[in-house]
């Protein structure tokens, strides 16, 4: 029998570090959330949970071993959440990769598998749990990047015009189509968004450092919390960033 839980149940993939970790931190500070902290490595995920718990925050958190490129971990995680809680309120597809090692073909394959295929497969597995949510509007948020916008890529006035990174850009453009298809399939009951947190300090890539102008994780995450709390539901089905909407 599923455990009754009054807190909002949120699954965040790739949450043992970076934006995912900071998002978990900010939500736990509110006290009204129970976080399912997704991590490929159970060891790293457990360490992240212990770090959050040591801060004596009012929210609650547990680790979920989850590799978005591994179907068995996805199905096992979905089965575990189904058995334990019988629902999910918010899904944040945050796990991502920028420039993995290998040949161009290998890099493209890894980026697409992690950044586009992973969110598609994982959302499909957890959709029945989202549909069981007691919230008026459960939410799916796919963490994307403004450099995945086709319009911005073709705009010579855009600051990202000269950036190549075709592996990452193409996979995030694919995530836009995944998001659009999810909105058509699950909306308007489930609110679906692509969200660009902006250039943020993280281990996503070697350039994501403060000296290169990257924002702190806290600064990037605070507007994302507003999306999760329903403050931008009227913009569902769109590609959001902190103060507006990017063109697809």
C-alpha cells in the first residue's frame, strides 16, 4: 500500500550536483516538498542527500538511483515510486551533458541519449504517476538551454551566433520537440515547460565558471522555483527563461 504524503513530491534527475542540487536545496527550504533526488551514482546521490539533511531544512529528501540513459534504472525507479507513493507531482528533467569525450558521432549519440531521449523515456515511464497527482496541475519541466533555439542560432545579432557546440545545441533543439509533444499529449492538465536556467556555474562544461560570467546556481534556480510553484502556468507549452520566452 502506498504511503500517504502531504508534501509535494518532486523528482529531479541529475540532482547530486549543480542546478539540480541547488533546486533541491531551495525547495527543501520551503518545507512543503519531498524531494526524490535522482542520481546515476548511488554513492554520490547518498552524499548529496546527507549534505542537504545536515542543513536541517524543513523539507524532506531521499535518493533515487536513476540513469536517464539506462532503461532498467528508469523502470525500477518508476516502480519504486509507484509502490511507495502511488503518485508524482512534479518532474524536473535536469540531467544533461554538454561536450562528452569521443568522436563527433559518439558525442552526438551521447548528447541526444542524455539530453533528449532520456527525458522522453523517463517522462513516459512516470506519466501515469503524474496523472495520479492530487495537484490541480502537475508539472513537467525539461531543463534546456537558450543555445538550443533554432531562431537564435540563425540570428547574427545573437551572442550565441558563433558558438558551434553542435552536439549540445542539436540535442537541446530535439528536447524542444520532446517538450512540444509532451505538452500536446499531457496538457493542459499537466503543465509542460522547457526552461533555460541560463549560463550557470556547474560541472556541465569547462567554461561554466564564475570568471567566465556564469551565474551562481542559487541565482539561476530562484526563477525556476517560481515555475514549479505555478507562477508561470499561463506560459505552459513554451520555452521559458528567467524573464521571458525564447523562440523555439
